């Protein structure tokens, strides 16, 4: 089928962009905040690092490469009726970037037509990959994308799909774990959060070992993904920044570079871009096109450039919560949260359209 084959080519570029290229900090004991989940140790002989962030010096303005993180809040975690941090993390590490800065959800790597439907998490080859919530393994094989079991040309490589025991309202939740070096779970197996389901690898189309992780809502398809950073529990005491950035005519701004800096020292600066156009879905409540998780509670400065003009605002991040802002071009920033939905509000509306039309 012409569409699918061309799409695989596109996916090649998409997934080949998932190239870990960061220096890894000293491995530390892994902590998973969900109660009762045993800690997994990468290397117990090494000393945990108390350093909140490490800088990728001397590159100016670089994203912190890695960082210590507190244990996660227990799942499910939701302080408001609109939040749904239902999952733990698939790499139960407190020293890996989450996710890789340049390979977030909605990212565009090589072509304006290609959007990233998950997050990439850099990890050593054969690092354990953990189920992020209770559920049943519905697929554990090559061929997730091509729908051809055993297909070793599949861009996702060896991948596992978990259908979770819980949903979001009446929508089924799935999580996807791709590029495994080895699959450990078997189809039909019931897993708990923290169970090892496979090992980090570079099968499929990648240029280095990493985990490609997706959250799918409603249906187990490429077009039903949502931003994993809005579905996985924050580290304790840390929060999540969510934004909707538009021009004056309320048209979404794509690929806009935004800097987020903790006050008062303004270091480290973290950069994030608004979603590209394509097979990405915004949360039905927030209607966001930008998410930056893992921010220690505190005040941050948000800076961006619009029409050659520097625009900035300040926002407070609260423990375990979403802090929300909108931007409307020349009209600037607004920190008002979205209004409470109507009684008939449907939490999930799959609005993504295929990024490639055959
Ligand atoms: Zn990826």
C-alpha cells in the first residue's frame, strides 16, 4: 500500500531522530514512587547524586542533561478533576532525562510533515523497562506499526502494548514501549506497575538505545496518542507547566521555542517547543500545545520571541499540579485556567488528523 510504505519511510526519519546524544550522569538508585513497588537498582555500588540538575557545559543555554528526581507521587495522581497522572514511569530512574529534551511529544525532527507521537527516554542498553500501570499485555512482538507480527522491518522494533485495567472515564488506556532489545512480557500476562516487561534496546529504526513511550486513549492506534507528560505522575514536590500558545487571531503557534527559567537565578534554562502539526492530540480540557514536566515547585520566568520581540511572564509551579498559561501573540500572556467545562463535557475527543494524506 503506497500510503503505508511512504509512511514507514517517514517513520524512519521520525524514529531515527531518537538518537541519544547526551552524556549520562552517574547512575543512581532508581526510585519508583508507587507504594509497594520494589526499587530497581541500576548500579548499587554508585553513590546517589544529590545534585538537582547538571549542566551540559560549556554549551550555552543547553537543556540540563540529566538530573536527580524525587520519588514520584503514588499513582493514580490527580489533584483536579481535569488531571490524570495515572501512570508511573517506564524507566524507573531518577537520573534520566524525562523525556529527552529534543524528542518530546509533538516534536518535529526532520520534516514539517512529521510529528512525534510519544516521548523518547534515553537509557543504557538493556535497562529494565517497567509497566507503568496494572493491565494486560495485549501485544509483545515485532510488527506493532505494520500490523504484521514478527515483521523485523517494523520501525517500532520489538514492542509491548499494555491495555490497562483502568480507563479514563469510559475510554480504554494503552501504553506502548518500543525498540526493546528483549521482550520479557508475554501476551495475556497481567502486569502491575513496576513489573519488568522488557529491556531497552535499539530494535526497529533508531540510531541508539532508548525507549519510545506512548500513551494511547480510546483506541490502540497511531492517531490516538496523547502527551505522556500529562499522564505520568510528577516527582514529589514538582509540577507540570502546560500552555496554549496562539497568535492574535487565536491560531495555534507551532514549533515556537519557549524558555523556562527558575527564579531568581534563571539557571538552568529549559527549552521546549510547541507541538508541530500532525498526529498529535491536545488534552480536551487544557487544549495545550506545550507541556514541560518535572519542574521543581517555585517561580519560573517564561520567555519567547514573537515578531522579533521578546515576550515574558512569570508563573508559579506548585507541587504535583499543573500550572497553566495561554499566550495570544501581541496580546501577551494570561494565567487564567480554562473555564470549567459544560456538564456534557466529554473528556477525550480524538481530534488528531493524519499528518500525511495519501
Ligand atoms: Zn520516539
